[in-house]
C-alpha cells in the first residue's frame, strides 16, 4: 500500500504540483540548446544539396519557423498549462491503454532514431583527431569497428545525462547552449571570410537563383523550405509531444521561448552550417566527388574543425548531446508509459540503448531531411486528437477522456481517424510523388475532424 502511494519525481501520471512549475527562462535554455544543436550541423549543409535559391531559403525559413513558434505557443503550451499532463497519459485517457501502447511504441522508437542521428553527428567530431573514416552521404551501414565504438561511448554519456530526469536535461542545456550558439555564430563569420563575402550580394550568391540538386536529392523551392521548417518538429508542437515539457510552465507565454530555438537554431545555425559546407564544396576533394557524379560527404565534425579547430570539435560534440538529451528523455517517457513498472530512469536508459544502436547506422543522419518529414507526418496527426477534443468537445457534445470514463482499452474513433488520414495522405504522397511536408497539415486537420465525427457516431453518452 505504501509503495502505491509513492509519487514519481517526474510526475508521469499526475498533474504537476504548483511548487514544481518553472519560469520561461528554464524553457529558453532548453529550446536554444536543443535546436541550436547537433542536427543543425547536418541540416544546414543538406540545404545546399537540394539546390535551393537564396530567397527561397531565407524567406522560407523566416516564415516556416514563425509558424512553428505560433504552433507551440497557441496550441502546445496553451493545452499543457491547462491540463499539466504528459502526452502519453493524456492520450491514454482518450484512446485507451491498448491503442496508446501502439502509439507509444512508434513514438518512442522514432524519437530514438532521431536521437541516434544526433549521436552520429557527435561521432563525426570525435573522428577528426582519431582520423576516423567519415560516413558518406549515401552510406547506410557503419564503415568500421572504430566508428561503432565511438558511437557507443558518446551514446552512453548522452543516455546518462538524460536518465537523470528533466532537471538534469534542462541544466545541461542551459550550461551548454551559450557555448554552442557562440560556436555556430563564429563558424558563420569564419566561413564568410573563407568564402570572400564582403556584402549581402556576395552572401546571397552562395545559393544564387538555385541549382540542380545533388545526386539522389530532391529539388527544394520556397514552399518546400517553409513547410519543411514548420513541420520538421511537427511531432513536438502540433503533435503535442511537448505537452510533456510545457506541463512544467507557469503560463502559456513560456511557449514563446521556442523562438530561441527556431531563430537562433533553425535560422542562424542552419545558415551558418550551410556556409561551412559551401567552403568545403570549393575544395579539390569535393570538386572531385561532384565531377564523378556523386554527392560530397556531409560530416559536421571536419566542417567545424576546418573553421574553428579544436573548439569546433568540442562544439559539435556538445551540440549532439544537447539535442539527444531531451529527445531520449521524451522517448523514455513513451516507454515508461508502456512499461509502468519501469522507473523513468530505467525507461530512459532503454531509450538511450536504442538511440545509440540507431546512431551506429549513418543513414538516419545522412537522410535527415527525409526522415524528419516522415517522422512528423506519422506522429503529428495524433496530436490533432488532443487539440480537437480540447477545443471542440464541449461544443459538439463529445465526451472528454472517453476511454478513461468508460473503462475501455481501445477507442476506435481515435484509431479510425488516424488510420484513414494516414493511409489516404501517405498514399497520395507516394502515388503522386508529392513532398510529404505538403500533406502534414491536411492529414492533421483530417484526423481531428474525423475524430470528432466518429466520436459523435460511436460514443455512449450514458456514463
């Protein structure tokens, strides 16, 4: 009996108590650290591989990141502060244990893959002084035993930090993010000097009016950039994953703190990293790759080392940690919801092991643009269930937390809404070769609307 009354320090299945709430400053450091981080060293260069123009890149990122901030502020943070529950516990109340278990498995694994890509990024930095062979843009499998050992060491350290809980994750981000932000800014200025940029025209000429994408890459336009930058974190904002984070916020205004991540990380840092790759593309090695009809490798460690020396290596390693830490933490929450007998610390270690295993395979990092689009498309529509219930349930007579109130383990309204939306829009993307980020919002709205309609049809209101 005494054991049942114990309260977890992470409040996975409880409302956050008043004395545990945090100010906007806590979230500012976390989001700046998470989004000016390891993946930025990958994503920035990848924008050069897709042949995007200067205007499309700069304007698309400006508007796309604004839409992401608004999504966090007016949807995620708003609902999180009113309900103060993790995504997983809230979804269980609506969907039922069996259905949410399937979602948590998918969510946890996809987060592990994403964290694995960040561990891969840090490994490229460690590989510089050890003369480790870097993975190529088209590599899927690890290229050496040394690479595997390097990834395991970095993954172990990252998992240890994440397993200490939200406070440790937040503190690590606050400690490291100023160093990382400074490193990105410095990388940008050093790269501009190496490229001989003296004015804004020289700067925009780096991307020019656009070019043909590298072999195996998709051509990006303004709309590709805008929608991809909006939905690259779709699982976290419109997908409601960051309910688990903002449930600690004192007010919904803390949602504005995500702007630090979007404009320092997803704007300044992406562009700075892109400039580093522009420098590399002028080297004889890169020219030889292109002449041979193959894409030059994207290895953040060597790119940062070329600009900043040892400080660049340290920055890339820290950047991988600050992104992977909260991602593994989120994944741990998902696994803990599936296996409630596990402590959150042990669940996070399980997530870290899976993330480290994924990091061994460079494909997750090298295909990051495509992977992030798929990951957001799969998970985001589930967030529409929570959003539409929160805002429209009372208006249309839908019972809130239906599974909990009726003691059911499988809410077919949720399952059908997600399945129909996923199958239709993913099938449309594949059959018509439509960029997946173009269909993320339609799939999200469709899932929310279908949930309300099916709930009206199936719900038994005699509670």
